[in-house]
C-alpha cells in the first residue's frame, strides 16, 4: 500500500460495510457498522467525505441521495495493515496470530471450521509435495567427469594433411627400394 493513505479504525469499518454490502448510502452504512455503536448521520457523512478525499471511495448522486462505492479492493487496503499488525503485535509471526485467534475463541464456529479445513488442505498439499519426487532426467555423467566432445571437423583435416605427407614420404622410399632390387 505504498501510495494509499492509511484509513482510521472508523474508516476501516465503513470500508468493510462497503465491501460486504456493495454500494450504499450513509444511512445504510451507519446501520451496519461492525462495532454497533450509535453514531450520528453527520458523523458517518464526515467519514465518507474523508474517505473520498483520500480517494478510497467515490459517490454518485441519485436524486437527493449520495451512493458511495469503494474505489480500491479490500486486498489492497488490508494487506499492508495486516502485515503491520502481525509485525507489531506478534513479532511478524502469522502462526502465533492464528493460534491466538483459535485459542481466544475470537472466531465464530463456522469461521473456526473454515480455518481448520483450510489448514488440513495445506497440510495435505505439503505432504503430497514431499512424497512426489521429480523424475530424474536422462542419466548423464556430471560435466567434470565427461570427456570433452571430439571436434569432428578438425580431425579429418589433420588426418588428411598428415596422410598425404606420410604417403608421399613412404612412396619414394618404396620405389627406391624396388629400383634397387
């Protein structure tokens, strides 16, 4: 979230309502805030205007009503905040945070079941990765033990150059030996 301004706690609650319900009016947002505190319409309107200045929401007008919509994804808003929370509250350990949530009964039963199922899936995938081995490539000697490839183009040229010279040297010697006899 390098260029996104950080929303306050109340702004995050408003955004969470927009993410769950979609585009909404100030009155609907006020009635669905997660902390369930009673807030004045103008308080929520001020929060919406602040979010609009931060370019995290935009509005459209239908008659006399403004309908607000989030302009950024929940992931883009929450990811850096979650990382900061993990770092500051749990020393960066996601495992400790999950264990805390599971032991503190902060999760609803259906959420707890979903987390447990996801953990089982992760374990199964990890176990599957460990048991499936990669098939070895064609057996080859390591590069250090292999003999260097023969240079086919140079050897015939060398042999061709050497043979005539040897034959030329041997033929006169043979002819000279025949003539002597």
